[in-house]
C-alpha cells in the first residue's frame, strides 16, 4: 500500500501546516478563548463558573426547598385515530425541489416532521436519499420562510391577493410564468387551466443548472428532445466526461445505487464495472473512478471527438472533423468496442455539440436500449436555454406585462436581473425568501413540500405522490392553489390531484381500483406497469462542429454536493457539511492545481482577484493543469441569517454560448492579491497519524487472492494476544460493515446522522478550531502524486471497540461497554475531562465546548423556537462540557427491540437500521447482530476483504471495513508493503 | 454570666424556630366602593356563617374554601364559584344556591335558611372576591432558617473556642459543634438528593377527577382510559372524548355533584382541552416506556404508581430516582421463556438449564446499563 496523505502540506512535508505551526499553540489558543466572555453564552465564563461553584453547592440545597415548576399534560380533545403519543408515524411522500427527485418516508412525531428517510419500495430512488433531501426537513422550520402574502411591503389577505391578481391579469397583457422544471402531471393540468383562462400567458421552465444541451442533442439525433434513462447497473464500462453523476448530475441518488451495484465484489462474483472519469475539477464521481484523466474542458471535447471518429470507423458511420487531441484515447476506444451494448458514455457538459457526440458514440456502440433508455426517459431538467434566452430578450424589449416567478431565483442565478424591472407587474411565489422575492411587488408564500399535496413523474411511467405531513405553519398557500384561484376556479388543488390520479393515472381494470387511492397514497408511488413507448426509433448521424478555444486558464463551475445551485444556502446542516473532496465547509474557493499554483505563485488559502472579485484559493490535488474551479451556490445575499454573505456568487461567470448556459469560462483575468483567507477544512482534523487506514487492491489481484491488500489483517489476527478476559456478548452484539468499494462519499449519512441525533452546528470559526460536532465523518485520503492522485472515501463513526481505550480512562465511568457491544456515553454523568477523547485512536469523540442551544453566538437552527421543532425527542440535547459520539443510533436499536418484544417474536436481521444505514443510496453500510452467523453483517465480516481500523492496537472494533478494490491493472513496482511505513514521529492528537 | 449566655442562646434558638415554622396568615381582602360597605360586609359575614340562624351545620366558607389549602376538597372553592357566576345573572345564582339540582349539593344546601336577599349579598361579596382571588399561604421556609441558625451556632462555637473562651466545659462545645455540623450535612444531603425529585407530589388538578370513583367504585380498567399504555412509551392521559363515552350521560358525581363534570362537558362542547397537571415528571434525559414495562414485563400499574384506586387526588408514591429503578431491575424477573424475543440469549438459556442461575432478571439482559435508558 502506498503512503496516503490528506493535504498538500502533508504530501510535501509529511505534516499539516496546522501541525507545523504547533498543535500546542493551537490548543493553547483554543483553550484560552473558552475563557473569553465575549463568545461564551450569557451564563458567564468558565472562570466565573468555578468562582461560583463553591456557593452553588450550598445554594443548590437552599434552592431545592422551592417547588419544581409545574408541568402540564394537555391531551388531545379528540385524538386522531392514527396518532399515538410518543410513537412516530411514517408517511410516504415525494421530494422534488425543481432539480432532484426522491421518494421518501417522512417521520412524523407528535405532529411534527422530524426526519426524512428513503422509501425502499420506490422503483426509482429505491431507498436512497441525498444530503440535500435529508436536510430539507430543516427548511420547513426555516426562519427565512415567507410567512404572509405581501404586496409592495404591506401584508395583505389572500382574498386581496386574488382580487388584485385577477384584476391585473384580466387586463389582458402578456403574462410570463417562470417555474423550475415541473414533473408533476397534476400541476401541468393546473397550468393548462390557467393558460385557458389567460391565453396570453407563456409558461417557461427555467433550470439554474441546465441540461438543455442533452435534450437538444437528442432532438437533433432522434427527433425527440429527451433525457434518456441511464442504467449504470447494466454498464460494465463507464466513460464519463465531467459528469458528476454520483454527486449532483441529473439524478444522483438513482445513479449511485445503480453504480454501486456494479461495484460489489465477492469471491463468488469477482467482477465489477470499470469507470473512467475524464474531467478538469476533481469531482466526487471522479474520486471514485478506477482511472481518472485530468484534462481541460477543451481537451476532453477533443478526446470525445477522437473517440467518436474511431467508433464511427469501426461501426461504419460517417466521420466528423475534429482537431487532433494531445492525449491518446486509443485504449478507451478498444475498451468501448469490446464492451458494445454494455458500456456507457456520459458528459456533464451543457454544450449540445458535445452531447451530440456522446449520444452518437452511445448509439454506435448499441448502448441505447441497454444502458440507455429511450422509453423510461428522465423527466427532470426540462428547461430550455433557448426559450429562456428568447424570454429575456422579449423582457428587455418591454414586451412582458406581468411576470410571475414561482420558486425560481433568477436575480441570484443570472448574476443580476435588471430586465425584471421592465415588467409592469412582478409576483413571486415560493416558500422561502430570496433575492428574487425581495425584488418582486407581490409575494405569495408557497407551502414547503412537507406541508403540501403534490405528485411527480420523475421517469416516464413512474408516478409518485406527495402528501402533507403537517398543517401549514404560516399563512401560505400551495402554488397550484394560487394559480387555480387566479384562474377563478372553484376546485382546490387537493381535489384536483385526487381527481387527476383516479381518472387519468389510475389503472383501468375495475377490480384493482378498490381503495386504489388510499393504497397508492400509502405506498407513495405508482407504476403504470405498461412499458412506455420509445420516445424515438429513428436516428440520424450528427453534424458536429468542434471549435475549442485555446486559453491558458479555464474556469469551470460546478454545483456543490451540499448547496446544489444555492437553494439550500440558508440550511446550516448543509453549510457545515464538508465538501466530499476538499473537506471545506462554509465557503466556496477556487480550486487550483499544484502546477498552476507554482506557476502563478499562489499559496494555499491565499486570495486571488478574479475579474475584480476576491476569491480564496485551495490547492486541489487532481485539478487539471490550466483549469481552476469554483462552486456555484454561494454568495447569496438574501437567503437568511445563515446563508448570507458566505463565499462568492459564481453564477456571474456563467456565460451564454450560442444560446446555451455554459459552465466553463475561458475569459477570466486573475491577479494575486497577497492576502490570505483561512478556510474551514475538516480533513486535517482528527488525524490517525498516517497508519495504514484505507487498504486497497486491484480487481486483478483480488481475483488471484481475495485477501490481497489485506495481508496485514491476517498478520494481526495471528498475533492477537491479550491479558484481558475475552469479551463475550450474550444475545446481541451489534456491528457494522462499511464497504469502501460502494461508498461514494456523498455525505448523505452525515446529514442523516445530524438530523437523527440532534447534532449541533458550530459555525465557521469553530470548525477552524477543529470543533465540528459531526458524529460521523467521511475521511478522504489521497495517494500517489498530487497531479492525479488516487482518492479514498472512508466513512468513520465510533468503532464501538470491544476493548475500548476510551472506557478505561474515564474517571467517573461515564463511558462504558454495554452487554450488546455498544460503547455508551451517559451525558449526565460526564464531567468533561476529555481523557476519552485523547485516548481514542479513531478521533470520533466530540466535546461540547459551548452550549450550542439557545445561544445567540451560535445563531443557527438551535437558536429559534421554530427550528428547534426539528429536534428528535428520543435523543438528549447535550449540555455544555460533555463528550458525545456515535451511539450506533441506540434509540433505534431499543425501539426495534421493543417492537419485537411487544409482538413476541424474534428480531429480524436488517430490521434495525441506524440513520446512516437507512438512507445510504449505494448500500455501503450494513448493520446487524454479529452473534447471528446468518446475519448479513456476519457474512460480510467473513469475507477476506474485511479488516478493522488500527487493528494492531487490539481495540477490537465492531465496525469492519472492506478493502477498496479498483478495476485497474496491477501496477508493477508498487508492492502492498508500504504499510510498514508507520510514522515514528511524536503523536500529537488534534 | 456563663449561665445567662447559654440560656439566652437556647431561648433565641427555640423562639426563632417557633416563629419560623408557624404559617403567616394573609391580609384581609380590600373592599370595593360600588356597593355600600355594610352590604359587602354582611355578604362576607353570611358567607363565613357569622350571622346567627342562617346555617344549621356548615356555612358556605366551610365547604368552599377562600384560602389556598393543601388538603383535598371535593367542593369548588369560593373563587371558582365567584368566577363562574361573575357574568351570570343574580337569578341564576339564587336558583343554584337555593334549588340545588345535584344530590350532593342538595344534602348540604337544604340546611340553609337563606332568603333571596341574603343570596344577593353573598353574590355581591363573591363578585368582589373574584378579583382578589384565594388568599395564598406564604410558603414555610423553616429548612433554610434552620440551616442558617445552625451556621450561626457553629460560628459562635468556633469564635468561643478560639477567642471568647466563655464556655469552660469544652465537651459541651464539642458536642454542639458535632451535632450542628452533622445536622447541616444531613440537611444538605437531603436537599441534594431530592433535587429534581418530588415524592409525595400531589397537585390540585383542574378537574377533581377521582380514581377511587372510577377505578374502585365503578371498576373501570386502567386501560379503558390509558389506552396507549401497552403500545407506546406514554400511557396516555385520556383525551376528552374518552371521558365523553360515559359523561355524555353521567352528569352527577358521587362526591362532587355537578360542578366538576360540568367542566368536562364544557371542554367537550367548547373544544378546549383540559390542562392537567403532570404528577410524574421523569427527567428529560431518561427514556421510559410504559409498553416495555406493562406489556413485555407484565408489571402491575400499582408497582410504581401505588394504590391509585384509593386516591381521590393522584399522588406520586415512588421517588422515581435512578436507585429506585435500578433496584427493581436487579430484582425483577423478566418473561424470559414466554417471549420468543429472548431466544437469542443462548448463554442465559444454557445457564438456566444447567441450574447456574434460577431466574433471569432484567439486569442479566443488560437492564441496568446506561444506554438502556439514557441516550
């Protein structure tokens, strides 16, 4: 195994800069500021606390003669039948935010939705969710939500809104309605109703991050402007050009599950797909690739052109003219031709010329109907850039009288929207405030998706229902109802949706119609069962003109896994979510390659001025030379108290290219400013001191020897000796297995854990001091040269060691082992010595440096009555001064055990699912009883790939890891022996 | 001189003790000016039964207390009546007093010799009383004073030992010292351990609901009202529509007459839920499930809640301390063989077979561990 490293400094100098500066000084500073009364909550500093301590013992006794406050118990007047106080209900619903679709189960406790889970029965998302879906429940309780209808700054009633709007639209002017992509069949019906009443209305779908190029390319080639269905599970050879299909591209949850299913390697089935990623910025998807080629966007277009011609030559199709490419793509061509009908070429570009090449290659390889699907086409990303461009032009010419913007934010995502002022009347319909709502005359609050009815058709023929899980919190009204009222219709949207489903979508057979609505609502989805017609049968070879511009430096823009296109900027869970690759949170930054940084004289965390805007720099291993990258979604100005003024708005660099939104920009001017800007990055926290952490092998080696790369495991197993009595667990011994081959690093588990366990958000400054509270983190390691490193993602939670180092150092026995193998913490007993933190080799314990709840210094979700509603009542909110860590969701273990006991039955394997496991889109995490040899987790632990982190320390962890297998040729000269390179340096823990 | 000092000390001690422990009586209510003072005065005297020949046995105030009391009283207190009739007409009040409809009320009210003008005066007084409310008893704070006095004694003893040296018998000082310190420690310990606990807590409820009447006299099963006890962590405070099952018909209470049940009727008809006072307040960091104990463990309600069926007003009989929980978990046998869930505990089954243990307690399956209740 090669030496793994976490940051550029560590690669260069062996230590991190922070560590170079001296951990001691860092700790000293860290400790001193806890005494700083400015930061500490109102109850005074720690020193004051100690002063008062003596008095408090006596006063406690005195005070105790006072009565406890009277608590009331107010039952329902008439209890709804399905509600049992103290028990959660789960409602199947649909998440769709305009870009991303997921079938979800909403956990509702005492009337409040508190957690989103994946719906395992859904044929589309199949139980997976993304970090954004997990965090969306917090948006329901966002302080920045629109609460009342407002006209020119005055709160008005809905009746007045309707009267006003009907009046305005009745004048007969040209009305334009802009919405995000709409996949709801019933909403389309509502819009048809609206347009019938106001025929002079134009409806435009607008995607902040557009995939218009794919649709138009398919229109050119197949005569149908569709996005085909992608079947990554059927692909044995995946060639991706700048498409972050596991992170943010089109339908990442669906793709992740499909992709992961091809990455499952066992001795019985030693096969996996081969994934090549050609890209400029190191994306999360690229970090999972078997092989990654860092090139500039121009170069990747040329490679595509070359491949196109080579495949065309082999298949008897006409050539196109392309300039020659520098990098040889012959081996990709060979592999593609070998894998006809089971390969897949994708591209994240929005350039229709490039998408035509991609579609052409896939067609010539016979991939349509196997890995690509023209029947079950994807209905997302329906916006047309051309149409939107025409609308902007007509707006600028003053041809638009009434402009209705629903749940879109063009003021932010166009980098300014001056043309809007030309419209006579502007209205915004949406659930939360943003730059656009502030610029409109009329604001109509929309429901959050958890308050509203709705439906979706994410894939042709697959329908999904959305039901309200809570009574609307504010004086909001569904977007569809606003339109129906505007169109003077009597019918409300909830009546319409049921009518639409029962009469249009419902199956025709009479017998299956009984209770069909109730059954479908309960399941959350409906499959028509009928194979949809293919969108097209014909194919015409494309005429492609590739004119890549030569440029020294190209800026590529990407959507971050946390914030997407910026719509989640006010969500503190997502702001504090470290980026899967750079591990930076709370900011966007310019990723620069090491070579370019040396050439331009850039420092890590330095600041450059790009077209006059100051942007911090991060030297990103794997960034293609000649490119820099910046995340979209930051730099919001009217998002709310959390999201404002973080990072820079990168949408200003999105340019129009022949009517298409291009997310690359080669016209940037960059100057070094000499300033520095420290970023909040988490990977350099919690070091495990360079021990062999991630073990890897290649598919070839694995076929020869399943324990390849994992020899050290056998070695340590053979040497295990102990003076302690062997730990024995009767009944249940909980354990987990993490398949590092399936984990894509998508961060879904991290947010799921935050939501389940009431984990506090600490803010940028505290993250910089290494005080992030996440119980679960995904470590990212690099190996090889920083120009094109190999990347590893490793989910890390408490390892629940059977021989736990943390337990025997606790002076008050606040942490101890349970008879089910859990390492438990009793918060009320903890006195905060932090001995356990210092003695944990996995760095998974967290200390509450402050009181994070009801503290104005931490003005995030736990500082308002509204957003505290999201707290899980089954998990204690921790006080200041105690240590906390992953419990393997002991509340869920206890709940399911009790359920089995109440029903008088054996607990089934897989019944208990900790939050991280439940919604993992790739199924990388498995939890179960290790005492049961038939359980899934036991079987996985029997695999040769299984090992334990730092197993040589004899901590006997309960969490096993399966070695990472890459489908690459074994590289000669790199023996799996460098694990012996354990650093001898002094161990200072972070 | 010496004699005097010790005597004065003990006098002060005893006197202050008596002074502190006696409850302080409240001030009289002020009178309004709308009506003549004499009328109000007469109304008040009538209510307290101070006017000769009007009451045979008990006067109004004997049943309808005007002072906050610790003991349980079936009858509505004076303020409740006052506020109920404040907005109502005099005729209604006269009718209610003189022609009682409920059985309990008529037994007592028929012994009155009140005429309509007397009742009018009483209403005058009650309308006035409504604004002042029940007289509060000031809390008795003897423990703090006892603690402080012991502190004074201690400092006096220490000063005497080192400076005054007035007491020649050092042994007396030593005994006083030890007793005072010990007593203070005891007070601190008691106060400390009872922090956040409320054994014997017995608050007045908004409706005088009696478990004696429901559970004992009428033999209603606990689960008829506490419906979720077998499947949720919460036993379920019954919602008003459960009360309504019977009280849509039953309107006259055995002990309480009509007044208490009318509150339930009002709640149902006006759609306002009843705000009960929570008696058993387990700390928020403790997870407790009724279903686990009642259905799985087959524990009787009375094991923790005491003889509820003998309580007119519910009182907390257990201290709900962790020690109390743990002790029970150590001693209580679980339903080990009846529930297939426990099949997984193979070692325990083996031990039972071999006779190594004769019963399986909650502790043996991990019932005394932190994370079983705290997470």
